[in-house]
C-alpha cells in the first residue's frame, strides 16, 4: 500500500466484507440497504474499506487465482461461510496479502489502468491497442518478436517482418500470419479473435493439440486444449479500440459484465433484467452516462447506491 492509503484495521475490513456479502445475497430488503448506507456514512475508514473491497472484486477478474474470485462470489450462496472463508481471503487481499499476484504487472513494459484504452506503435511498424486494465511485456531481438500478455486484452496489427511474431500467455502461444487479431485473458485461459489472416494456437502443456484460427473466427484455449472455433461478430475490430462498446442484440447481463471492466466498483444486474436484449453502440469514455442511458433503451431502473456500486433492475 502506498503512503497515501494507510492500512485499515482488520475489523473494519471484516465489516466491509460482511456488508459485501449481505448486499450480494438476494433478496436485500430496503431496511438492510439503509443500515448499510448508515454504516458507510459513519466513518471515512468505512468508505475506504468499502472502496477497497469493491475494487478488489473488480480486479479479481484479472488475477490468475480463479479460486479467489469464486470465494468472493460465494457471498450470495452462504453469508456465514463467506465470512469464515471468503471474507478472510478478501481481507487478506485488501490488506496486501495477494500483492504478489499483481506486483509483476506494475513492472510491465506497457500497461493501462481501469477505463484506459491506449494505442501503441510497435518497434517493427505494427500497431498495438491495449484495452482497460492491461499489461504487456515486449521482447524484440534479432531473431524474434514476442509479446507477453500479463493481464487484460490487446488488439494487434502485425507488420511485414521476417522475424516470427508470438503472443505468449499462461495458456500457451499464439502465432499470427499477417493478421489483425485480438487476444484476451479469461478466468480459464485465453481467447483469440481474428479479423484478417490466421493465427496458430499452441497450448503450453500440449503443443501438439494446437489449432488454427481463421479470419472471422475466435477460439478459446487453455494449457491443454483448444475449443472449437465460433463465428466472430464485428468487422475489422472489437470496437473497444475505437472507444465503443457494441451491443448487437446482446443480453443486458452480459453487456453490463463487459462494461464493468471499464469502471471501478461493482455493477449489479438483477436476474430478471439480465436477459433483456440490448442493441446499440456506447462510448466507453463515460460509463456513468452509459448506465444512465439504459432506461431510454430498455424497461429498467438504474440506481447509483454509491459512485462505485450501481444496481440495474427491471422497471416496475
């Protein structure tokens, strides 16, 4: 922790984790929400602890330790079990106990913060776009070009060059052949989307089980196998590199999960609203504006409980 963010007492972090569990356990009564608001307003340390837990919940989506994310999400299934196990993990992480999982990212050659999108020329004349909360290392030598994706998502336009180009992740390697393609880390591996050319995938533990992703396709792979290819939506890119989040008849819950990558805090979507279908293009530079505009497109209510906790429910 930096000097500007002094350590919080464990009991305050534990209280924040308990409220995190309570509000994640549906249904939540209005009386319970009022008690939470009173707790939040009672102390600056309460608000700092809440911000830290909300930010942790968002960042766990990019940590390699998927069990940690599942521990936090277990709040909705068992408040008591969460407080004995998951909350302890949350407090540990918020106190810095999981700092080793993020520390290498701060030393990355290139990185973006939450909500930031960056275009970067590559040493060979190619182009690289870094999506929100992304970190990469570059390794260019006389005989190779390598990009290691440590967190997040990138879009790449390769340049003509005799040296082989490789994108490395924990799942394995992606080797493009004159392409425009994207690589994204997921909780279970890596997803590769190709808009032009081809990309060869080689799982880290089973390179012989590799596969090729053709233009207009995407594939997910992990360290042992490659999933079947599926059609790729969009033409020429993912949309985010232009600062837009595109919804082409997309379920609202899926859209909000994607939007949450671009803001700190939590966006909660009630199950009865999650299946509503959304169409449109939305500017990522102002996620609050996007959220406030949803009732114009769908029968939903959007409630900002705090600047970092937003609830979306079906209207009426």
